[in-house]
């Protein structure tokens, strides 16, 4: 039995369905099943479900003989579900990457009947807006569970099925199913809350609620919106039959019902103008029918006025009030626009002020002992700049090293590292006055190359994919500002490379007048010098045993395919690896650019190490690397341990993104071009056979000769020069 059964009904969603399914199947949790329900869709949705079912044993495709609607389609999926929990995910929405481990952890820790997860509204324009969860629960509840009577504010969460993970036996025990018709979530979600003994809330955004430009029920004008009344009638009939709610909950449900009715009426894209008075009349009838006998709390302000008008059936006054309200909304909207313009102006003014401050600082002398470091667009302390910084502290301690970091990454800095925060006067001052600027990407365009200063471009990997000007020939680079790229490269004094292959590629990709330092990669020094004791310590910190067979899976990103994840089933992979197998999964840093640091997320024998600060630790801990087109293969090869190239989209990638190296023809080890082939390599042990060993030997000979543990020292000697010689040898 799976832990979670995902029920995904599909009707006219062929443009969105793949993204939905990929977002579920790509989660780093194997203990799931997906039941795709083709609600007799007239488009290609059914074929997509069948395709996924054919290639992934976790997917089952169910086709209904005739279109039944969302509620009955969900019921059909529920009837087929075997999981301990059920998650009804609409087929035009999609899960947030890496969210499922936290959901699973909370389910196992609290055993809830219902776990409500957070979401964002994802608009077709590309922007996202947060849900109301933080308004309902301003303080995170953590692993606490409760009954509805203890936290009646729960009723103010969005009444949908897809933001809830539900214990299947709980649904069966109470006969909780979806009714036919529109607004089917209403007559399902509220009875769920009423029956549940253990309700949990996970304040982690887990789902993207797609706001479609066209085709959504909420943007469809017509009389079917009257079905909202039938769904709410079912709620109160359920309430009366079961006697499950006390008077306070009845009042809260009644107020929520009236709010919902007025929301539907107020949405101009739902009720046709000629039907609005009839819709209002039904609201008034329901107000009279379901009003609690004990009465309602005193309503103040505009909400109180609305309730009084509904209670007395005064449509004309209510409609006039709506006109006044709309006029007020126009004024409010204009005011908001004015405030937004003011904020933008303030930001521009602040930016202009900081630029003026920077220009003024450029007039001051260069600080002869200041070196500024940065990595990955100020994401923290990492990579080649970090290794150079550490070597400089040993070899030239009188040079003051300062890091520029984002405000949200300050906590990731090691103790004792001096820093300034990006976007502050201190950061602009450091950029203006530093004698040395060291980065593994480019500093912002406004940064000037001052006479006597030294700019060091360390890069952050041996390139498989094409870079710089070479991207002009491929679709993936068509939107890049290549003129700006060259202006940034013109500031470099030194370009650090790890091998002659990189030297050749960078000189072609970034034609400028810098000096190449072909000295090896400073960040790889640690790989060459680590002791067996250090490796054991790292493995222990990661919870890995001495006898565990540890595989690190580290794919690169596809900037030309946002959200793409290679097909990879951790459960099947571990089954092939055997009982001693452990899997470390690390996503590309581009996917984590805005993710907050967190502790390691783990489940069974899978550990999500995407937020782990030093990737070099992971290389040392792993016995095998599985990657695709990532520069990780060149770094890991320094350790002379098995590497598997898993390239399921190789043909498309090299055509669309472009590559410098054919990693299938010249790999660092074994190669698999589909998941089944990857499993075969693991089961058979072919990843360690003589041909794989020979491929790795040739690869190391070509790319790793300079990674001898002293690259950072060579860089420091060259870029700091006399300053190193002047340092106290005892230091």
C-alpha cells in the first residue's frame, strides 16, 4: 500500500496535465501512486494519462465511459486508491518541487485525519500571490493537531479539496464523497472538517493553484453558478443529520456560507446581469432558512449592512451599495497604483542614491588591503572564491577579505567571516574601494574597473554546455544580452581554469584581454587533501554508515525548460541498489535561489541535500555519482570513484542548449540514456566494470591533472603577488 494516492481527474487539460504529473512523479518520495481519471475528455488528456501509466508503474489510468464532472471523477479515483492518504490534485495545478518530503514527515509525525497545506495562486502572467493561510494562522502551528471546535478559524481557509491530504480510512468511515455539480468542494471540505478529530496545518507552500486566463469555472459566465446553493444546502443537511457541530460552529458555517454567496455574486465574471437579482433572492431565502436559532453576533460596518440587506431581501439597495462599493474600489485601486508608483520611485531613488554614493566612493583611494569576495549572485560562501579566501587568510593574513551576501544568506556564513549585505551602502563602498574583486560569476554591470584593481573570474565548473558568445547559436541563449556580457568580461584581469579544455572553451566563449590562470580549481583542493577520518566524520554527520553504499544524484538544470526534472524514481533506484544503498539527492542551485536554508530532509534511505552548504562534503561522502550534464562530474572525478552519466534527454539537450563535450561518447564512466538502463547498470554492477574504469581513467587524465590540492595556493600567489611574499612566514 502506498503512503499517498494522488487522484488526478482530467478533462480538457492536455496543455497542463504533463506539468501536473511530472510535478508529482518528480518528487523525491517513492511511496506514492497516481490515479489519473480521464473524465471522457475530448482532447488528448486520456492519451497522456495512458502514456504515463505505460512508462511508470506508479501511475494507473482510468477512463470513465462518459463525462461525469469533477466530483464523480474524484470519487472514481478514490474507489481505486490504495494509499493510506489521498491527495486530490487538479490536473491544471502542480506541486512545488521538493515539497513532498515535508508533507510525508508531518503525516508520519501527527497521523492526522486531514492535513491542510499552503499554496500560491500562479497567474498566467507569471506572478504569484500568497494564500490567506498566514492571515488565518499568523503563528505556525507546527505538529499540533486539533478539532474544528478548537480552531473554528480553520473554516476561513480556502474550501478546496486540493489543499488537503486526507486519511483514506477516515473518508471511508464517514462516507465522505464528492457530490456532482459545480462547487463540489464545498459539500466535501466542510463535512471533512466537521468529522475530523485530528486536523493539521503545514505552512509550507506545496501547490501552485493555476489562475487560468480562460477555461476556468470561476471565469465562466452562466446560470450554473446557482449550483453553489445546492452544495451549501448539503453542508447544513449533513450538519443537521449528524449533529456534529455546536452552536458556535453553526454560526461560523452560516457566516462562511453568506460570505461565499456574496463572493460569487460580486464576481462579475460569474453571474449574468439578468440573473443577479434572482441569485440575490436565493441568498435571502437561504439566509432565512439556515440562520442559527441563537442569532448572529453583531455585525458592524459594511459587512453588517450587507447582512441586513440580505436578511430583508432589499436587492435594489444592495445593488446600489455595490455600485458605490465599485466606485470606492476604483478610487482604492487608483490609490494603490499611486502608492505602487511611489514605492517604485522610492526604490529608483534609493538605487540612484546608492549609485551616486558608489560614484563618490570611486573618488576615494583604493583600499590597498581590501579583497571583496562573492559567489553565485551573493548566495553565500561557496565554491572557488571560498577556497581562495581561505588560502589568502593563511598566506596573506594582513589582507582583509570581505564577502558580499544577500540578507537572507547571512546565517549560512561560517563563523568569523567578515561580510556586507548586498544593496547596502557598505556593499557599494566595498565594491568601489576594493583592490581585489573575486567572484565565480559576474559582478553587477554598474561596477567599474578602477586602475590598479584586480578582478578575478573563478568560474564555477568545467563546461559541458556551451557558454558565453557560443550560446548565440542555440535557442537556449537567444535572449541573452551578449554586448553586456562582453563588457563584463572586459573587466576581468584573470580567468581561472581547471584544465586546458576549459581554457580553450572560455577563450572562445569570452573573448577579452584577461590572463588565464590554468592552475586547477581551488574548490577541488579539499577533495585531494581530505583524510579518511574526515570522510567518516562527514558520513556520520549525514547519518550514513560505514558499510552504506552511498549514491549522490546531482542533475543540472535546464534553463530552456523551466521546471524540468529528469525521470528518476528514488524507490526503484534504491531497490536496484540493494539493502545497504543510500541516496543523496541534490537539485541545482538555480532551483534553490530563493529557498531558505533548512535542515536536511530525509525519508527512509533518501536524503535531500539540496540545501547542504558545501557540495564538496557530499562528493567525499558518496561512493558513486550519478549526474547528467553537470560540471560535478569533473570535480568528482578527482576522487577517482565511479561516475554514471544518466542522460535521458541527451539528443534534445545538445540540440537546444548546445554542448562542448559529448559526455555519451567521452564519458567519465558508465552511461545510461533511460531510467531502465540506469537501473540495469546499478543491478549488474556494470558501473564498475573494466570499460567504465578505463573511461574514468582517460577522463581523469584529460581533465583532472592539475587538481593536486594546491590550486588555491597557486591562485593566491599569482593574484596577491608581493602581498603574499610580505606576509609573515609563521602565519
